[in-house]
DNA sequence: GAATGCATGGTTTTT
DNA sequence: CCATGCATTC
C-alpha cells in the first residue's frame, strides 16, 4: 500500500487537482471506487491517473486496460494523456468500449474461438437491425406469427437472458410461464441461426470472452497477468456480465479502479445493474472509496437545481453536489402550445443567443427524451438559417441504401451471412427474379453439400465451373446464374482491388448505381449517402489489403453516433437524446418536452405503482440533462403534442416541481387554448395560486369534492407508493393545504403535500 | 414475380 | 404521421 500524495504534493501531474482528485490519481494499489458527481473532473482524474501510472509507477502501456462508455471518450482520453506526457508512446494500451474489447479479444484468439465457440475468424457483428431480422425469422421458423409474438420483445428478452449469461437451454429449463417457453423456443432458434450465419450479436461480445475463459483457463491467466491495472469509466452503467468480465481480468493484480455516478445510471433497460456500483464495497471489502463532489462545470443555480431534483430519489447514496462557481443566470422555463411552437421557440432563442448573445451554435445543445421529438425540432432548424446536427436519429449505417451496399460487402467477407444475402436479393436489381421458391431450392443444395447459400448461387455461374449446382430451371435459373456470376466476379475483385474500387464494382455490377433516378431529389440524396460510404472506405487504404474490409466492417458495427460526432468548426447546434448526451457538456442546454408522458416517459408513469424504479431512472435522466449545462439552461414543455399524428394534451412534468423557484425565470404567457378556464397546466395553476412559481407537485389532480384530512406530527400514515411512514413535520400553508415531512420505513424521508399525497391514517 | 395501393400498428432510451 | 406488410392486379 503506497500513497504518493503525501510524498509528492507538488508533482506536475497533480498540480491543479483538488485533494480528492489527487487521492484518486495516486491511490494505485487495490480496488478503488470513485463516486464522481457530474462535472467533478472524473475524466481529468482518469487521464492523470494513467499518466501517473506510466510516469511514476513504472507501469507499461500494455499493462493498462481502460474501458470507456463510448469510443469517443476513449479517443479523447488517449489524446489527453498523450498531450500530458508529451508524445510518449501509448501503443499497447488497451482502451475502448466493453464491446470493442470483447471483439478484440475474440479476434486475437481465432484458433480457440473456432475450437470452443465454433466461430470462424471472419465472423460478423450483427447490429440492431440485423438482430431484428434474425429474431423475426426465428419467430417464423418456430411456427409463430411475428404479429402476435413481437420480434422486438423477443429480442429484449433474449438480450436480458444473455445479460445474465443464460444459454437457450438454461433459459428453457428455467421457464415458468407459457410466454417464457415461447421465448425459449425463439431464443434457441435465434442463437442457432446466428451461429449458422457465422455471426455474433452485441451481447455475445461480452459473454463469449467469458465462455472462452471458462474453456481455456490458461488464456484468462495470460490476460490477468498482463493487465496490472484495470479501469472502468461510467461504472454505474455496466451490467452483470461486464462486472464479471472486469472482476475476472483484475483478479490477479487486484488493481481495479472504477469511476461512476449512481445518480447518472440511465441504462437499466439494457440490464445495467446499479448494484455493481452500490455494492462495490461489499464485492471488494478492501476497496478505497473516493468521492468527487465539487462541480467545476455548472453555475450554482444549475448545480443546486440538479441536486434538488435528484434528492427525490430513494435508491441512492446520500450525498450533496456542490460548487464554488458563480450563481449564474436563472433557469428559463417556458410553456408552449405544441411541439411546433416549442421547436420555434428553441430556434428563435438560439438565434438571439448567437446573433446578440455572443454565443456560437456549437455552444448549444437541444436535448430530448425520445428520438421522435427530433423530427419537429429538425423541421424548425431546417427552415431557419441555423446550422445543426442530429446525433442519433436514423444512423448513417442504418440507412437503407447504405445497408444495401454494406450487405454485399459483408457477404464478400462472410458468405454465411444469410441476413445480408436476403437483403441483397430483396433490394438490389441483381436479386430480381429470385423469389422464395428459388431461394429454398438453393438452401436445399446448401444443406446437402455443406456449402453456404451464397456459394450455391456462385456454383450456378458458368465461370465457376462447379461440379454440382442447385436444381433450378427457367427464369429462376437464369436469375440465379446472373447473381452467382456477379458474386464470382466480385470475389475475384475483392482479392486484388482496394476498397473504393471494390465499392465501384459492387454498385455497378449489382445494378444498384443505375437504379437511382437522377431527376428525383430524394433519390439523389440517397445516392449521395451511398457515395459517402465510398469516401469512408478511402480511409482504409493505409491498411494491408487483407485487413481493409474486415477492419471496416468491424468499425461499422461498433461505432456509435456519439463517436462520429465531430466539431467541424461550422458552429452547428447539437440535437441529441438525453441518453446520448451523457458524458457531454455544453455552455447552453435546452431540454425540450419536459412533460408527463415524455419525461417521465409514459411507461414509467404506468409502472410506478408496482415498481418505482423506472420513475427514478427517468428522474436520473432529467438530472443528466440538467447537469450537461454549464451556464444557461432552458426547460420547455408543450400544452399538447402530436402523437402518431394525433394531437394529445400534455401536462408539465412532475420533475419541474423540484426546480427551486428562486432559480427560475418563467417566460411568456401560455399560448391560448380552447379548453376555456379550467386547465390542469402547471403554469396556470401557479398563476392562479397567486404566486409566480412552482410550489406544488403537479402530477395528480386533487379531487376537489373531498375535504382534505389534516395531519399532525407523530401520526402514522400509509402512502400507496412509499408504504408506511410517520409524519415528522406538518406545516400549514396559506392556501389551506399542509406540507408534510414524512419518514417512510422503506423509502426514507419525503416531503409531500397533504392534498396530493392521498394518505391513509393508520390507527 | 413485380408494381401498386390499402391497412395497420408503432415511439423510450443504444453498444 | 410514417414505415412496413399484405392483398390485388398485371
């Protein structure tokens, strides 16, 4: 156990760090948990710590494994370490996402992977859309109707199962309900066809390395020996498999350093297990815990608001976020009539800030809960003169025209990829004339010969001079021959041509290039996307020819939208989901759609009674959004919104009730509605109550008919959500209501309004 | 087998 | 509203 901070208080690598940060940097032995609030300099700590290990502790780059949440984060971290160490080489240091690390591990051990897992070295990583295709085919294959058994739901059940390392057999054995059995059947079929396609999904990238270690303990020992220091960022969003993976890797040297913030855990739906961080001390009893609570990012008003909002949650480590920053500007709240007005307000306000407020567009981000909200916002930006970029939305690599071309490239790399084959046949001109019947015949041939389906088509090509060929006749045969010939030619080209030239041949020979109507503006945009793919490919020319295509395909599968986000100096405003915004920061942040049903999302509202956890996750999401802002924060919501093209009235989010009135500036009047006088809108009620702010929780509308019972301190009460509790304090309010502080047995102390809480006295 | 037109249902969040 | 899937028609 050595701590250098006492010996070297003024080391260059520690200069400018506060005491807690210095401890985090210099505590290099044993397990360490850093609980880092937003803006508390955790990236700085990670960067300095790695530099410290290399400079002061004689650790070699290849002995370090650092796992980040996005590739962008790891890129930035690597850059910063390099800058800090002035050009010292970091080669050998492993830094990237869990998924990238898993993929790399599998790629580095092709022999074992083939032996133990039955995957050939050219295996592909299936993305979300591929997984959907596969799940749907699995549903059909087990004789079920995809309309009744939603493939998406199957996929999420399968993912959840894989997230706790269950095989299809184990899942089937544990099935309790009929629905579980259905899932089990689909799961088994899904996994079978995934392997048959020589492909893995995202969950496999985490689970298969563990499976490999199980079957080959020697391999695990090599990695355990190598990684003297294992670091994990955004630890609150790791799932059980990721936890097991890092614990296994760090087992020998026991230098596991994790950084996270339980209050920013927003991936519960992806099996992220908040227990990983909450129970770290139990899992590693000798762990050092370091808290970073001082926020350097945001104004005091923003920090206090965030702190006040998150304190409502019951499932958290009690701590207080603080800052020494200036008070800053008030948080702006604005109600608009609908989504369109909201979008225009945002755009107008940004125009004002950029034209008269000295802001640049890239200082600004607009955040929202659901991807669907980006549509109206984008519309408003498009008609404005303000440049913008959307992070997320329809991903580049998921665009139909891009996926079509990628399908061919993937087939050239992995001929077993039937999802891509079907896609190519269905969407490219070269697939014309090949229907289900023809495909079936080729499948039969493939099953009989042990070849792939694609090879069945190639066998039809005269040039291939194959001894056997699928039994086809008539138009199907000639169509199959054409397809086979194209792939036969493309394979030859793939062996000798650089990627951009291969691309040219692909779009040419498959007839895809000719299929775009040059007079149609939309089609030209799609063609432009296809061409963007080509310029993408040009970057891979520096690699050895045999590695170009595989490296590219791997990159396509593992790159995220945030990763691809770059500052191009054009001053673009960022439109981004709250989830994607985690880890980012902007001087100016707008959070749009702060409404019941949206933030919190409907599902969480519906689940609330039976399960309060989703609601708490929604609140964390709001918290993440607030804490992205450095100086200016705008919160907007609409009195109504088009859902599925139908107008739905909306109510301000309950979360707004926690925004301290003293930090709030409410802008403008509410747009006129046709509802007449009575409205449950928060703004209306606040005005009606005579005080210009938020004093009451807006969620449930009080039943005016019943007189509210009065409560006194010491009285025992029952609450539908929080259960039994005791009134600690009862304060009379001017409006005749009571403000109660109640200590609940299971959920801690809460402040509730008597008229809203619906409390039952317990005698 | 392909093109066209109608019906239906789907929106959390992503590596 | 929009994307997808199915039925109808050629």
